[in-house]
């Protein structure tokens, strides 16, 4: 069987030194090595950067790493998020696998060669590479110590970040794209949709593959989601995002060829904890000043929980604190829902592992 091929996709906005470090960490380890260089492509998609040093960096990188090793695409207008840049890259992918890397992060010196060897030997649909933190950022990459191990879907769903390796054929079969309605948390929906349609889930440890970088917004931030946040991400919009992700996730579950027991388990242990935890729906709902908007979003949530999309079997699989919240919502009692969320500290995600 021919060695696998890999495209690394890097969305960016107004980054210079960070982008140089990121791209260099990907390509310096394989340049000039035929075994790897012929199999790897990098696509950097710039979300219409307007900082002079960022534009200069794009030109410098093109000179340092000419095509086909590195391709740089620039969007004509700023999209305000990571979805459009990633989708622009997805439209061009011809390799067996896709690896999404954020432009403020970087890879270990042997990350790409090691990943290629693992993909050649095991051919998983999905590969999570061990992440380490340069600062206070976190990533539930599974705490895997082995060089390579396979886990089941339930284990893979513990993390819904997109900093992973995905099999291209599954993305193309599903017609999967990042939802550009979402200016943040697009990776949650994309990764969830991919995982529940995949079959094999690999995890690679024993090496610092992916370095998550924490940095100050005062020094070359350009975070594609945080940038949009400066444009007025209100609690109501973020609450609406959480409901949107929950609805799309439940709809996707109905189409998957697994038993209702598995669907109920995923809804109860992945989607709802995510909405109550990482997406902080209760806290954001409680922060909405406009009471009509608040009631409207709560009504949407109530209708969703009372719809056939949420299997009744899910209720018995919820954590006790989540069940209390779901019961309050299904009874259309906004006051009780917010009171229980405050008591359970769910607005801060404390009671949730999502």
C-alpha cells in the first residue's frame, strides 16, 4: 500500500512571528527529506489580514517554502472567524488526511514524521496527537502514554477540538464543512459530526506533538474567534450558538447507523454536558438583559428538549445535576432553570466534564 499523504491546514489573521514559528515547525522537519517532503502539503489561509507585518510574513513564507510544499491563500474580505479560512482549504484537499493546526501554536520537531509513520502503519479514520501546554491552555487529548493506541467512539468524543488528523474521504463523503454561522465553537460541531460517522480512533502519545501556546491579546493576538468576540459577542449570541450546536448535533445523531441506546448515550454524555459546560448556556442565558430575548432562547431550548430529537432514554443517562436542569427546561420553568443552574454552579462549567 502506498504511503499516506497529509495536508496541514493553518488559518491565520494578523500574525507574524507566531505564524513563522508555526509553519516552520511543520515544514523544517521534513524539508529535503524525500520520504516525507513529497507526501506533505501545507495550506495557510489568511482571513484578510490588515497588519503590515502579517502581510510581509506571508510573502516571506512563500519565498522560504515555495509551492507545492506551501500554498498561501488570502481571502478577499475578513470573515470574522475560522470557518471560512478552513473551508477554503477543504475545497483544495487532495491528500489522504487533513491535519488542522492553529497559527498561534506549533508542533514538536519530529511531529510530522512520527505522525506519518503512525498513519502508514495503522490507517485510523481519526488521529489525536498528544498535546502539551505552553501556559494555561488545556486540551483533553486523552492522557495517552503509549506510542499508539486505539479507543472507541465514546472515548474519542471526550474532546471535540479540531486540532487533530482527519481522514479526507469521510469529510468528502459527508460533504462536511465548518459552519460559518458560528464565529466560535465551529470545531465542536465539525469534530462531533466527523467522529460519529467514523470507525477507528487512534491516539498517539509518548511525544510532545502539539504545543498549545498561551499569549497575551496585547501582543500579536489575531485569534480568529476572539477577534470576532471584540465585535460584540453578546451573551444572547453565544447562547444561540450553544442551542444551534445542540440541535445540529441531535439531528446528526438521527442519521447515524447506530442503536438508539448509543444515540441516547451520546446525547446524555456528550451533547448536553457540552451545552451546560464548555458552551455555558445556563450562565449566558442568565446574563441576557433583554427579557424577551431571554425567554425566546429558553423557549427554543425547551422545544428542543421536548422534541423527538432527544430520546427519552437519554434522561436516565444524564448526570443528576444535568437531569435537574433538563427537567426544569422541559417544564418551561425559566426561573427554576436559572435557579438550579446557579445552585449547581453549571454556568461556570464546574459541574460538567463537557
